[in-house]
C-alpha cells in the first residue's frame, strides 16, 4: 500500500510539470509511462507475465485508440444536436462506436487470459479505471472549480 501511495505522489508531481504544455508528445509519453507503472503495480505481473502481457496490452490500446480517434474526428467539430437528423446520426454512430469498443474488449479478454489469470485481468480493468479517474481528478484540480452558470 505504501508503494501505491508513493507511486501516486510521483504521478501527481510529474503531471504537475507535464500539464503545463497541453498536447505535447513528451506529455503523452510521460502519462503512458505512469500508466504502465500504475498497471504493473496494481496487476502484480511477474517478469515472465509482463514480457507477454505488454505486447498484447499495447495492441489492445492501439485498437481502442484508433476507434476512438475515428469517432472523435468525425464528431468533434460537428454539433450533433443541430437538427433531428444529425442528432439521430450521432446517436447511432455513438452506439456503433460503443459496440465496436466492446467487441475489441471481448476479443482481448481471451488474449489477456492466455498470459494472466482472471483475477489479474479483473485487477487490470480496475487499474485502468482507477488511473483514468486519478487523471481526471488531477485535471479537474488543475483547472479549478467549474464556473457557476
């Protein structure tokens, strides 16, 4: 538990410096390195498992990222609620995106289970969610409280 606390402090300290320059390749690489450390700590991978796990995990993340970027590129600039037809198209595209993401996750579940235990896979899912929540909290803290509307 102490290691986790120290890791989180290190992450927060590091993020303090990287958030100063948004969308910086160094920023993305540093966050990726922190995520790897966070997952390694929470999933408790042996050296042998880690050697097999990380290539699978990298492919998994690459597929999800490609899918997400494709969806965001299409709908980032469009206002999906502009009219009824556009709103329906956006809703359908969003549901398709979620189905495709779920299909990728199901496919990789079987790949992950070839190299880690079911308990470790559950720990992986919790660690990914925990890391994302931690990043969002840190980002929210840096941006300050939302404006009253």
